[in-house]
């Protein structure tokens, strides 16, 4: 059923998400809605998951020191890690969560009702180049975001911490 929904809703949602006007509206609507659904359903539902794999990342605010939760599209990896992109809806500034991870790479991922402690690693060079085509395949809108901003979109691998 979810593949059918993704097939039907995917193209119009990608078109809307890539539009410049959505960079102003999307950040005010999508993350708060996803955070609310995630909280209400105990982590089982994130609306954006209908279109693309998604998680909720909790970082520590680099200025406030308080927990900051952000829903993100993700690329789940076979090794149990996740790849996330600091696209900020194609806006010029890096999203705050990426700065938080640069300062304090320890974070928490909520993925499909499961909570995992992770350590974030910023990808660069060949590793970044290797993962980029798979990210664009997952969410083609990343290509439009990258073309319209001056900055390089930050890409992180979120690696589960060893048990113990």
C-alpha cells in the first residue's frame, strides 16, 4: 500500500518541495507537523515517511544546550547507519541541526519507533561523492536545492553507538 501511495503522491510532492516558494513555507509547516505526529504516535508515524524514509534526530543545541528534535529524510544503510542531508529546504543557510552535530556529534535517532544513540560524522571527499547519487535517487529534490544555494549541503552519516 505504501508503494502505491508513494507512486501517486511522490511526483507532485517532489515538484512542490523543489519550488522556491516552498523554501519559505515548508520549514514552517512540515517539521512541526512531523514532530507532532511523531510525539502523538510514540515515534511510529512521521508524515514525510509516506514519500521518503524518515527519522527524527535529536541533537543538543550548540547555543542553548537543550535537546532539539528535527524530522529528516534519511538513507538507511545496510550497516545500520543512516545518511542525512542538511538541505534546509534549499535555503542559503545551513540548518541549525548540522551546526549542533559539528559541535556535539553525539545524538539520538528515532526510526520507526526505535530509539538509537548515534555518533554523527560529516562526509567529505570521495565518501561524500559516492553517496550523493544515491541520495539524489532517494530524493531528487536535493539536486535542485544544491543548484540554487552557494553553500555545499552538509551530509552526515549517523552511526549507531556500540551497545553497552
